């Protein structure tokens, strides 16, 4: 019997239009998320990028340009604008997002010396965010992932979910990407599919609601 979780990734002000690291059309997924959270998932959680102001992935802290690549504690790191700084307006979840169904928020990117795209681990898999343990305590075996951004935090969350043994679904139309290079999002979707993720549209969850959320479904 599946125990199903919905994971909403980083729908924060800094990733929305006008934010420090805006994802194009990132705000367009919010109305659909607000519908998804009303479906009878067993567990609904969200994540936040939660960087200290001196984070090593910020170009300004390295005296370099956004988009440059460095080695940060032994891991290749693209440099970003300062974003989602702990306690800032940019780090807050969008006020348009219905958070009333979220039972827990997981924080990532909290260590100044290493970035954390995945919901589950930092980029070196050195520290856990706690999501894996939480999901296992809840007996979750199927996860649906949506949010920002397709080609970074969604993709790496999906890879880790697959590695951890979760039956993993990407709700493609409820994600948006950075697309630093043309086709990054398309390639990310192909990589996730090749890795074993199911790529679905949100309509499938509503059209097949009775079957998907039946306690007898497999």
C-alpha cells in the first residue's frame, strides 16, 4: 500500500519574479500548488533555501562574477547572486502560497561552506536535512516533487529520492527552471526520466484521483 508524500521545493520570494535569483514564470506554478495540497496526500512538506549571509556560493562573497565556477571545499560550485539569506524577505515562502497543509518545512544550504540543492542532503552528501528520516518514520514510499527550480533543486532532490529507494514522480508542469544554458530544463527532465523518475502532469493526479489515492492502489 503506497504512503504518498508531496514535496514542494523552494517556492520562495527570491526565486520568484523580482527576486534576487528569479526563475522565469516561477510564480505561475503557485495556483496549481494550492490545488495540489488539497489532494489527500499522506504527507505534505516543503523546503526552504536558508543561507547564512556569508555563504560560499554567493559570488559577492568570493569577489567573483555570478555564473563563474569555483571549487568550494572540494566540490565544483557555480556562483549565484546572494539569495534566500536567513530571515530575509527573499527567504520567505510566497505569501500567495497556501502553506496551511504543510506539516513540516526542511531547511537546506545552511552551512556556509557547501551548497545544498537537494531536499535530502548537501551537495557533498555530508549532512542530511532530516527529510529522509522524516519520510521513513512516516513510512512514505512514493514521493511527488514540484517547485523551483527544475534544473537544480528539483533535479537533485529527485536523484536523491531515487537513490534512497522512493518511487519518485516529477510534476513537470508545476516546476520551472533557471535555464542558464538553453535546454537545461529539457535535459534535466530527460535525466530524471532516465534515472527512473516518472514524469507526469498535474492533471493526471486530478483526473485519476480516486485510483491514485485509493488505499488499495499500488
